[in-house]
């Protein structure tokens, strides 16, 4: 394999935030599993196409736009050199724009394949929010409250997967609980960037609230999420106890007065992956047994 090809693959992996693939792809899979009623649900081309889309193209779209329009803050942010992508030249801009055009083309293809109004609305909402989060003049990431609220885009793939199997939308409490979860995830991720955003005059909720108040709001959001899902979805008990790990994280930081939370932030892909995996396996256990019986 040539050096240039390896470099391009590495670039795509970093651009798509491979550590966060499960944030969209895993969310779609979890929603799909919860809504499934047969093993045949998982053998359709529609399922496989959406799973692949939300794993890679959707992430390139979301984070690519972010990288393209965040150059003002990225020059101060050291993680862009290490774990993410930093634009250094006009050639980088051209390559990134080409990838984004391709992702929008794939997204349009998927959108045109729908014949259901609710699917169209859900998917279109994901594309629009992924775009205007970073794209001027709206640039929701630089507007307090709108920044973390727009993070609902992360649970839309799960709602879509659920709807594709059931034909119904989840109850309102589910939406509220997921809103609390994604809002806290966004706010927590913005805390390490407070100094970089302030230098670039980008006013986020985290910049407005500052360190401790941002953590307190994360605690409130995650506690609300845990309580809603623990009481409304009682059948998940004792698995719902796992959800308490989320409010415990900001509580621990506040008690210990830990100031550098960068390392904790990078644990979240593992925490979310493990929690999501356990819930998905539990909900999808009948289909797993059915698959094993078919194979053997």
C-alpha cells in the first residue's frame, strides 16, 4: 500500500472522528434493534445502507463542515493536531470540500429513496442541523443554548431506526430524555475548549457559564436523563443503573475540583460504546439467539 494512500485513509479516519462512529452509527443501530420484531429486519438493504451511512459519510459531513468553518478556533486548539483534522492549506480546503460534496450527494440519494413523510422529516432534520451547527451565518455552535440544543441531531438516527421498524414515533418523554443526554454531551465536550473559543471570540454556552456552572448544568441534564429512562422504561432495570455513571462524572469533577478534564472527555466513546452495547445486546437477545440457531 502506497504512502499517499495510507495518508489519505488516515486523514479520512481522523476527519470522520472514528472514535465517535458509534455516536451516529451506534445510535441508529440501537434504535433499530429496539424497534425490530424479527431477524429479517436486519437483512434488508435499507438497514445496511443506513448503518454504513451513519457510521462514515454522516460523520464526515458533520465534522467536515465543522473543520471547514472552525479554522478561527482551531489555530488555538492542540487536539486538532493530534486526534482530529487541522486545515493547513488551500489544498486541504479543496479536498475537504470535495468530500463534503460527495457526502451531500449520498445524503440526497438516501433522502430521495424515502416515500414516508416522517422519514423525510427526520433525515432532513439531521442534515440541516449537521450543516447549520457550524455554517455561518446561523452557526449554532456560537450561540448559547442553541449550541447544545442542536445536538439533538445525534439521537435522530436512533429515532429513524426505531421508526423504520415500528412506523411510530417514540413518546415525548423519550425525546425529552434524549435531549437532556445529548445537551449534556455537547456541553461537556465544549468545556475543554473554553479558553480556545474565548480567544477566538466564539461565545458558547460553556464560555458564558464557565467551568463549574457548565459542569452543574451537565449534572442536571444527565441526572434528568437517567431518572426519565429509569422510571419510564422500568423493564430496563437493573440495566438502567448503568445510566447513573453519566451524572456521577460531573459530580466527581466538581467534588475533586479537577480542572483538566480532557482525558475524561476522551473516555466517553468507550463509556457510551459499552453502555450502548449492553443495552443493544439485551434488547436484541432474541434475534441473536435466532441467528445462532440459523447458523448452527
